[in-house]
C-alpha cells in the first residue's frame, strides 16, 4: 500500500509539478497558481489585478483583497467584467494593472499576444503570471481541447507563446515555476535569450529546463521572500 501511494504521488508530481505545502506571505499553503498570485500581491502591496480567462469565478474570490480586480472572458457563463476576447479588450482599454494573470485561449500565438498586450498595461515593477506553461506530455500539449467528444486535461500550446518571448525578448525576466501545470512569471528585466527551437513539443521535451527557465517552488520563494 505504501509503495502504491508513493508511486501515485510521484506520478502526480510528474504530471502536475510540485504540490507541496510551503510558507508563503499569507501563511502555510498548498502551492497552486492563486497562492503564487497572492504571495506576490502581499509582498509587493499590489493594488490592482487583471485576469484573462476566468472559467472558475470562485478562484478570484480567493484573492487577497486589492482595490481593483478585473477580468476578461468571451464566455458569458464566466461572468467576467468584460465579456469579450482578450484581443478586443486590449484594443479598447488601456487601464494599468500591478499584476496580470493569463489563463485564456491555450494557443501559442494567442498567449504571445496576451503577453505583449499585458506588458503594455503593466505598472512599473508589476508581474505577469501564466498558467499551463509546462505540459508534461505531447497529449497535454495537443492543439485541440476536444478529443472524441471529451475534454481531457489540456495545456495546449500555451508554452510556445511564452517560449517565443524567451527567444525574442531580452528585456524581460522569465521563469516557469514547476507546479500546477507550470506557472510562468514575467517581469521587465533582462535575460539570456533561448537560442533553440520554440515550437513543436519535441523542442520542449528535449530542452525543458533551459527553454522554460524552470525553477522549483523553493527557488521562487528564495527569489521572492516574504
């Protein structure tokens, strides 16, 4: 039984990344994307938050209180503040935010644009976080969500939009935290750009740590101490 549980835990960690409990700025928490968002909000005293791709409204209810919380999603069932695509939103709004979370359409070109547009409305010393940047298998990184009428776990090609900026944006600091399907973290800064391929799952599988600039949760907390 113990071996079965240990094997199950290792398999889960390979698929999802780290699922451990750590001491964040808001206290001891099991790590996930919203805990990382809250940690940054608290240590930087951020006042404004934008989420692209809502899907689960209750996730936003778990945010540490900020003066301004906004959301964008084209699905009316998401009950976002702005019911429209992120492209339409950025074409018609220029409100600035301290922290932006990207979890919209999981296609590389869309994520590339969402990063570019978010940078244009990001306040000084702000951060962009992204979900689904570390797909564990080629199946998770497939282009289409639907498979034979079902919707299995899907990270899509989001990582390719992130990777494009790893190759072409030396004025950014970029990491992917190895948890919750890969949480990207971007800020204005500098980086040694990636010189290899940035499309096709084989490029990711072969060069995962270097291409993504993959870091552990512990490394994240060391870089962003409470």
